[in-house]
C-alpha cells in the first residue's frame, strides 16, 4: 500500500470559507494508507510547496493528494514541486474542492462532506497510480513538403530560412503549381509570374532546399520526429545532371500534337517538353506515352540534337528513401470536370471555357500571346458571360456542397481586366451571392461594377446553347428584375468549383491523416490548431485543407512552417506518458482499437504464444507507439477483452474513484 | 396576402422536399422554357410555398402554364426540384373542388345497357379522389 | 446429403488437402448430435449431418489450425456469417481453412418435442412442413414449425456468405421479421420489462454455456475470468450480477453478433438471451443504418465507426 | 456531521470541455446540488459502459456523462464514438426496465459554465424524483 500524504489548501477563504478544511484534513487522515494529512493557507505558494516537499522526505511518501483548486489550474505546479522532492510527478492527484465544491456550495456541512468524498476519490486513485516516465524520441532535423505550389514553396522557404533542410516532392515536372498559370492576382492586379518565379528560383538556389520534381510519395512509415518516406522519382528519360534546359530538343521533336497541360490544352507541345520558360528545375522531360522512340524504338531525334548528351532512353523510376522529422501536405487543388454539366455546353463549344483557361487566354505567355481571342475562330469576342458557382454550393452528385471561395474575386478580376483592355466588350457576371470578405476585396468588386461597368446580374445561367452562326445563346434569370434574359454571347467563362487534388486521398491513407467527406484534410482543431493535422508531425498548407486564396495560402504556409520549425528545433520530443498500452496476453488481434485511433498510433504485429499444449501459435497483437498516442482512451473502451488500458486513467483507477465516491 | 401554414405543410408533405434548401440562385427560372407565360416563376413557387402563400399560387394560371418538362428539377443544384412543387400545388387545387364528383351510390341511376365498363372506371379515376 | 458431404470430406482427408475435419457426430441418443473432429477417413464413418445439427461449428476454428495444417469445416448458411466475422477480427486464418457449405432448411429441437410429450426418439424424417418422428413408442407426424429450433424459426439468411465448395444449393436472405420479440418487449412498460427480465435472468445459473457457444465470444481471456478487469466473477452473487453478466456479454458482442442464436439454443435455463443481442442489432439498424455482422469480410462494425449526424442518446427517451 | 444520504449522482466529465465547463460554473459561483460528484476523464470516449454499471452497483442513483460538443472533440473524433456507445447502452438499460431517466449524456463546452450548472440542477431534480435506484443495485455495496 502506498504511503500517502494529504494536503488541504485553504486558498485564503476561497475554500476555507465554505469547507471546514481542518475537518477535511482530519477525516482524510483516517483513510487507509494516509500517513500524513495537513492543511495550509496557500498550497501553491512557495511555502506551501516547501511544506509538501518536506513532508515527502520526512514521511517517505509514495503518493500525494492535494485538495485544492482545479487540476487544470495547478496540477503541473504540484507535479513539478513533488518531482523536485524526488517523487514521481505522476504519483500526484488533485482533488478539486474549490471550483467543484467550495465555490458552488454555501452550506459548510454540505461543502465539507463533499470535499471529504472528493478527497477520498483522489486517495483511491493514487493507491493505483504507478510512476510514469515521459518517454523521449529523437527528432530528425529535416522536413518534407509534399506539393510544390505556392503553399509548398512558401512553407519550404520559411523552414529552410530557419536553418533546417527541406525536401519538396512535386508530382509535375516543375514546381510553381496553379499560381504559375495565373495571369494577374487580385486585388492588386500584380503579375502572378513576376511575384512567383523569383520564389521558384529561391527554392532552387536555397542550399537547404532539395527539390524532387516529377516525383511522388510512395509510402510513409514512422511517426512524428521519425518519418521514413519512400519517394518515387519518375523517369524523365533525361539526365538531370547533364540537361542545360536549352530547349533545342523541344523544338526538334517530331511529335507535335500533344495538348499542352500548362496552357490547359489550348495549344500543343512536343513529346519532349519543358512545361514553361521559367520552369524549375528547367529540365526537359519525355512523355513516355507519346514518345516514338520509347513506344516503337524508332526516332531518337532529341538524342541526336542534344549537345549535352543528356537523353537517356533507358532511365528507370528510382525509389529514394529519406528520413524526416515533420511532413507538410500542400497538395493543392484542381477545377472539377465541367463536361458533366450539360447545361453549360462546355463539351459542345470551344467558346465555353473555364476560368483557368481564361487566365491562359489573357496571359502574355499563353497560347494567344495575351490577346483575348475566341478559341473557336480566333476572333475578338464582344459579349462575354461569366457564370459563377458552376458546381460550387451544389448538393447534386456532379457538384460540391461547399463554396469555392476564390471564384467571386477572380471573376471580378477577369471582368474588370477585360473591360479595361477591351472597352468595346459587354461583360455580364451571373452570381448567386457575391462573397468578397478580405482586405480591399469588396472595394475591388465594386470598382468592377462602378468604374468598369461590368453588368452584375443576380441569377443563374440555366442554358448555354451554341448557335449555327457561332454565337452562344445564354438563357439566364435576372431575379431582381424578375426577367428571363437571353444573351447572344461570344464567350462564356465558367467559374468551376475547385476540389482537392486526386492524389490527396491516397496520400491521406499513407499518412494516416484524416479527411472530410470532400477530401479536404482535417485540421487537429478547427479553431486553435488550423495548420496541424490530427496526426502528430503532419502539417497542412494551402488548399488541401480547404478553399483559400493566395494571401491566405501564404499566411497558412508560414504558419505551418513555424509549427514545423517549433518541432524540428527540439532535439528530443517528450511524450505524454499518459498513453494507452496493450497487454499482449489478453489481446485478440481484432483491430478494433486500430480503427478508432485518430492518430494511427496502434500497429499490429504477429507474435508466437505458447498454448496449453506447449505448442506455439502465432497471434496478432496490438502495440501502441507512445510517441504518437495522445491518450484519449477511445481504444480502451473498444477493446472487448480489456487488453488495452490507459496509463494515468486506467480502468481500475477510474473504478476506484467510482467506488470511493459511492461509498 | 393570406398565409396558410396548413397548405404549406401539405405541399411540403406531398413533395417530400424542404423548401429551405433553396439557395435562391434562380437556375430553375433561368432554365424554364415557359418563363414568359408564367405569372409566378419556378423560384417564386419555392419562396411562396415556404412563406405559406400557397393560395396565391393556387389562383394563378401559372399552374397550368408549367409544361412539367422537369428542366428546373434536373438543373437545380440543391435538389429542391421546383417542378414537384408546381405539381403539388396543382394537386392541391384539384383536390379543393369539393372532393368527389362521383359517388358509388349514384352510379346505378346513370347506368344503361350500352355504357362500356371502361367508361365507368375512367370516370371514377377522373372525378373522384 | 449426408453421404455426399461425407464423400467430399473423405476426399479432402485422403488427398491430404486437410488434416482435420470439423463436423458433427451422434452421441448416445439419436437426437444428441454434437460437434466433433475427424482426423482420418475411417473416423468419418461417425460423421452425421441431419436435422439435429444445430450447433455452429465456426468457433472451433479459433484454436485451429496450427501453422501448417489445414482444417475443413462444415458450415450451414448462418454459421458462415459467424466465420466471416471471425475472419474480419483476425481470429481465424482464412488460408488454413476449407469451408464446405451445406444447405439447411432449419434444424429441429428435441426439447420442443419433449415438451409435446414425444420421448424416446429413434428416427426422424422431414417432408415439407411435416416431420415424421419414430420413437420407442410409435410413429408421430408433427408440424415442422412447432419443433424448429427457436433460432431457425427466425432465420435471417439461407445464403452462404463464405465457402470454398458447396454441397447442394445456397439459398437467399429471408424476409422473416426477426425483431417481433424485441418489439413486443419494447411495447411493454418499463415495469413490465423489468419484471420480464428479472424473471428470465434470475434463472441464470452462470454455467457459461452461452459464452462458450457464442462464436463472437472468443477473447483470449474473458473479462469475467480476469481478476484485474473489475468484473471477474465465477457465479452470480445476486440480482445485480445476473444483470451485469448479461448486459456486458451482450454489449461486448454488439455489432459483432451475427444473430446465430447459439446463446439461446444452449441455455439450459431457457433464457431468451438472443433477445438481448437482437435489441442491439435492432438499435444499430435503426440508429446507424442496416448492418449485418459477418455478411462480408471487410466492412467494419458500427461501434468502431460513426457519422457526424448520428442520433443523440436522447432518442432512447423519445422513442420507446 | 453525517448528512442524510441524498440520491447520489456520478458525473463523468471530459478534461477539455466539460470539466473546464464545470470549473467555469465554479468560477462564476453557479450553484448546483452537492450530491453531484465529478470524475475527470481525458475524453468522453474513455467512459467505458462498465464504469456506468459499476457506479450503479456501488449505489449511485444517476449517472451523467459530459463531453465536448460533436465536432469539437480535443481528440477530433472521441465524442462521436462515445455517442454511439452510450446511446446503445442507454437503450439496453431501458430495455431491461431500468428507468431511462437515470442516465444522461450532455455536451458541455468549456465556455458553458451556466449550462453545466443548469444541467446538473435539472438532472439532480429528475433523479430526486425517481428516488433511490433499486433496479440496478448491489445490496452488498449498500452501507
């Protein structure tokens, strides 16, 4: 039996006013195992702590019960004080006789009786407490950023600037992401490439940043501080160390008709290509699905023209395994498939385009050299209709139930820029609501209406039908006028909903990070931990967590970086010792605990156990990684055999408290 | 402006759809091919039903101008299905006309030897609920 | 039927495909058919598959087989659900098991016959809805429905959900309303229900037959045998423990119980224990959507899942 | 000093929301009956149905479980599991004829001190009306 000391705090008159502290100390002194019991004015004071420390030494106490304020207030204080006296800090329990007793009861007899009962419960618990030691695990001082868009780049730069190594894994041939395709940024209208490309160069030149472009995460093992990640470096068929990015191969390649992804398929690239002029790394990549040499063995033009001798048709995918302390997910987004919406005629007419296609049409590096021309006939459009909420806020199976957040602003931008550059155009914007919260956002939108004369119409487009003369018949409602509008448009631009990148779902499984029903990553706490995933050591940056614009993305990227830095700066992680543990002898191997664990802290291994007949039989048993477990206890209740228990809140401890309270 | 919550509830019961899921985007009315013929447009059906102003709808010719082409139902991004509301209000109107127009007791008197069986059945379908 | 099964089993044993067969054999009396293991072709002479093979054999696979050996098991449709559930919980290694599915049209209860005054059973033949029994005292014809095992009267499926080979045809899910008994209890007042269950559970002699027969109760060490669990007990000391044992047992198998009905079949005190398990099944179906434990080997049970729109517990107060 | 034994109520409160809510009730001096005794658990999902049965065995007359509001769980999903487990247990207790008002689950956030006090007050009144729990008692545990 533990030798227990009880310390009853007066908290001035906060407790002593409605609880007879002398009686409490006296009554608790009679409890089994209690060898010392006293009361004092302020237990949390220097003198109070000394009193506890002296008693621990003098009476050789094995457990301490402090009857005072809420453990949420001073449990840590008392644990530290006891640790200084040589007692394991987890042998301390606090009975809350202030917030949950003296402050809410007026009758002294009632308050005193309740305080005694709460004290008894704490004593009963301490009897079953075991000394716990917080484990430590080392931290690998390198971070992995998955995704090389603006979110991933900013996170990587911030971490690298703090002095830690960062690897960026990007599935495309270049970093830059969606922002590289955008023409201008709202609400300041500065050129996207002008602010983005220097950052791309910074990433490439930073001595702490290592870019794995054209690569994907293959698998993830380990846990916070100690992740081991396999990265698949896809074959480019070009030797990175030799290629100078001169681009001669991309001009000589005879396969010319491959839709150029960077320009949203509105012009063509060759089979060997560099996505765009400022690509980082600026290395050519052969598209194995279209290359004649790789498909049929006949061609080899690029190899002949390459002065550096960089072409290597025998290159294979390479798997690289690296260790990381933290992982940042920055997988970004894509626009949903607009072909599913028959009413908008996206599949029927070349002149119905998405907003991202519109960006390319107005970009100086785009297929038209920045002149706004109709994709069908290359003529100047005079009437342009923008349709917002195409698939956003839609509960049907084709759409997405959420607001994509960025469309209102970029549509205002598109409308405004069109009217500025081509004052002879009529521009209509159909909206359900215009949502412009943000610094200078609403002013921007109002400018489009008031200064630039964009026709904003409250209502939705119901039908877009191509006419024989090449115009588009747009049928829409104007709800404020109570009319149905019929517009002959030359160009229709759809602000499609955005959705998380398709690769995110598979990645979430590899990381055991949770996702919501829309495949956005879930944050550890929606308000207080918005850039952390519930899985320790995995952080979120950018649209993979939810729709957001560039400034928000950059802010979140910085926040994620600061969380990563806060983790990597530590040499060792101290683990919460109140974690689950599994009794192998009782474990059935049912995997129930593994399912309910929000952190992926539970893994299974097969071990051999001796049977009654002395033969050995293999059985799956659970084991808890104490560095990952956060101690919620969900697994303990799921376990049918009681193999899983929680240190510090064990089944027996809680039942002992119940017993003591009900005695 | 008469508000009749019972009628509102009947319409909601008949459609099985909560009109509050409408986000007032107007896509239904944008799609509607007989928009110009209708006094009340599809999106107004939803709003007026929600407000309990079913009587106004019942009095309107719009009930019969709706082609029941179901375009609004097909296009609605929130699954509100306005055509069902029009149909429900129409049914409410039809049922209002003093219940059954044909009672079984009255049949024998109307019968004559030449009357085909089918006519009776179809009369029942048309004139009784 | 029995001979077809036997010859298949003999083939498995003689070719060495399996080293052991789990089936049934006859005990001292005609109706006394119990689970048995067969390790040689000769021993299969005792193998029985008849109208008294009510026992669910899937649980015996938990301790079987060893690392290398392979075991064949004969399973009725309802038993295959139990096996699936065990596979899902990693209690049984599918690779080492050969499942021989056998058809079942409902098994008979000798106990029900005995209550009807039919004793000294020596033979039995089922034809359609009628059962012709031969006893030491003569021949009698009975309605099959009157002498079906309780669990078979509310059979939820005659479909084999897992098998390597079938003898005969597999059947379909049944549309029998198996929740009638539960609904009757739910319709009672609290006091009546309390009286009902006191009357039932007070008969419990804590023989552990329900626990031992239940294919979901396969814990390495049962909480009732584990001194550290806080509920360890070898017998019911009072009414609380009678309640506690059965509540905990039902709760432990909630979401995993396939409704095989073995608990009630083996209870020597005739406590309708399946009504406890079925209450959980009914609640799970009502609150969280239809779920049949063991219907497949992948889907996880409702207690290790949730949706954000699950009903609040107050639904218990609002409902019956 | 012995006070007449009033109906006894055991409250399981999760550390992050409801226990903090109880503290807030205290800080705001919001009174609720003294026969409510709180046990701190890390999360509502830590409450094993067994603890509830144990409380009744030992003589509790009512048991209430409090956790973070759905969606706010400190451990993100714990209270969702708790909700399913507790709902099924409550349903089973009622099925066995135990008065269904003897058990309750409430979501109380760290900011809802007033809700905590009001909930405890109303629950205590309900239990007082029901009186001693006879249907799930273990006479050996009664003093």
